[in-house]
């Protein structure tokens, strides 16, 4: 007999969730739209997608497969948040790129931009390596990010200033495997 894991079902986690903000269908439709924009904008150019671990794993996988062109992928892991819901302001490289990005067109793929602290640091770090261009894709953007200096080229969804989980985003390393973007019930935090 072949053992098969049950597919992850959001209903198993339902009691921990307060509200679904974005459904899986909405995510996939929006990624398809933005993929067409990216294909047009990068026509005739090489494209290196740089995912920021771990939150961007899901969006990177789906965005990459939605792009109908050659791409390369690389990953960086940086620390920004601790285990709570507020930014620590400390950014540290935990895993650097394997790729030399000199002369490359880099598109950073982020899960969420909140204060923009992490992203500002990342952009200046990558820019110092001599790429042909560095642009930013984020699935989600919170209101505070509007005030940041760095231009975000592709935004999936503008969301309210609430802590969200799912589709790669975690609370204490959990909930990344939800297919939707949701807020958590208050009992989870207590
Ligand atoms: P920033 O530096 O404040 O823009 O924070 C960016 C990082 O914080 C993201 O890449 C996430 O890892 C994390 N983060 C920010 N807001 C949320 C949220 O609502 N849920 C889960 N993680 C978040």
C-alpha cells in the first residue's frame, strides 16, 4: 500500500483564523496579470528572480511557473522579524545568493512589505554588487510601506495594517502552508 499524506485542508486550521483576506483564486488570477506585465517589461532581457526566504517560497514558486519565458531563480535568507509580530529593525544575511549578479537584471520577489525596512536594506545591498537593474515584486503591501523611499514595481495586493498569515507568511513559523491569506483569531496570540 502506498502511503499518501492528506492534502493540507484549511478547515483543519479554521478555528485559528479570523478572516480570509485573499482567496487562492484571487492570488492566482493576480499572479497571471502581473506575469504578463513582467514578460512585457523584461522582453529581450535576462531575468533573475531573487526570492527572500522563507516567506516568498509560495509566491516565488507560483510566479515563476506563471511566467512564460526563461528565468533563473536564486534565494537569500535575511532576518528581519523575531518570533512576534513587530519588526526588530535588525537585518542580517543568513544565506547569501549563489549567483554573481554583476550585469544581471534582478527582480526581488517578496511576500510582504510592511515598514519597508527589510527591503530598503536589501536593495542597497544588492545594488552595491553592480547589477544591470534591481526591481521589486511583492505579493502584499501594507499602508506604512507607502512612506518608504524604495519604489516597488509590482504589487499584488494592498492590504490593511493587520498581521496576516498563509501562502508563505507565518506566525511563529506556522500557517505558511495555508492556501489563502488570512488574519488570525485573537486566542492564537494569547
Ligand atoms: P518590513 O521590514 O517591516 O517591511 O517587514 C518585512 C518582513 O516582515 C516580511 O518579509 C515578513 O517576513 C515580515 N512580516 C511583515 N508583516 C507581516 C505579516 O503581516 N505577517 C507575517 N509576516 C510579516
